[in-house]
């Protein structure tokens, strides 16, 4: 998916939002002012447009310069503001990527709506995480097949024991062939997961191997729980706010009518 300036500037919802102070006669004036503020890296203008606490949306590492550059390049290629009723959106670039910060009409004029922006940014982030989790499960199937080719049995763990190759991943020395799976499934920082998801190999069964993936934080890093086996078909189910607990009760690959096949 395309990552643009807001992916680098804005993240999830905050508990308190200060709404934009500056108003405009037309939505086009508002979006042009935002593009100018981004291009000039004008923090004062950003505060006037997006609210005094716009920095609360910044990721810990700050603004991504590459994301800003991509946005500005796309702006120069093409930009238009599409208005539907009292809401307008900025579209930029050849692919008409939509900025997730809408401009809304109020009694005082047009202004950016950060509450709606926060909702949209969160939705997009969840979507990216879920796609990454699905791709990771397919990678797991490939890794198990590679492991089986080397060992004539499937791996029962993701990360190998120290000094061994009894899992899908193990550190390699220079010149050695890589392990079937990379280290991303087991992050160095506990609890962070991989793109907002955690993964667990399900116990071996008659059919071969399986894995389940669930969101680190339901509703924030993901919604759906996913499951896969050697047939390489991903199934999904919304387990709700208690996903963490519900997943622990899953001991076998046995998707019933509550699971739906993921079509891509």
C-alpha cells in the first residue's frame, strides 16, 4: 500500500483533540495551505491548520523526510480537492491518493477535522497490518516446506533453540545459507509483535502444520484473527475484544462456520 506524508506524520487517535483554528473560504484554500506548510516544514502553520496538539500524532522518530518528499512530488504531479456536501478530500499524484485528513464546512468556514482524520488513519493502519499478517502466514507455509525438505519433518517452533536449527529461524554466520524464516516473527522488543500481530504455531496434527495470528491490541493494531495450514488458505474471524484469551483456546487447525476464507 502507498505510504505518504500522513503515514509518516500522523498516527492513532489521541484522547483529546484540539480542532483546527484556521478557517478558509473554500476547501481548496485549506488543502493548498496544508501542502505549503508541509513543504516549508512550518510548525506554526501546522498548528494553525491542524490544532495546537498536532504533534501528538507524530511517531516517536518524528516526521519521515522521505514521506514528505513523496507527498510534495505527488502534489506537483497532480492535485485536486473533491467536495461532497460539507466534506472535502485532497487527492494527489497519478494514483489519486486520498489524504486521510478531511476538510469540513463549519459555520466559520472550511477547516481540517482531526477527529475524522484520526479515525481514518487508524482504519488504514489496521488494514495495512492485516495485509502484512496474511502475507506473513503465507511466508510461514513456504518456510515450513523448506524446513521439511531439509529435515523430513515440520518445525514445531518459530525460533530455534540457541545453537540449534530446530526452528524456522536461526542466526547465520557469513556465507551460510539463510534459515527458512527471518527473525521478524520474534521481535527483539517483547510485546511489539510483527506489524501489530502475534503468531503461534499450533500443535502438530495429522494434516501437517498450522499457525494462528492475532492482533497485539484489538481495535488498534488489528481486528481480525487469522489461521492457516499447509494448504496455504488463510481463514479469518473477528474474535472481539477478548481475542488474546480466545486465541489461547485454539489448539488445532479446525476452522468452522465462524471462520471465513480470505480471498485475495
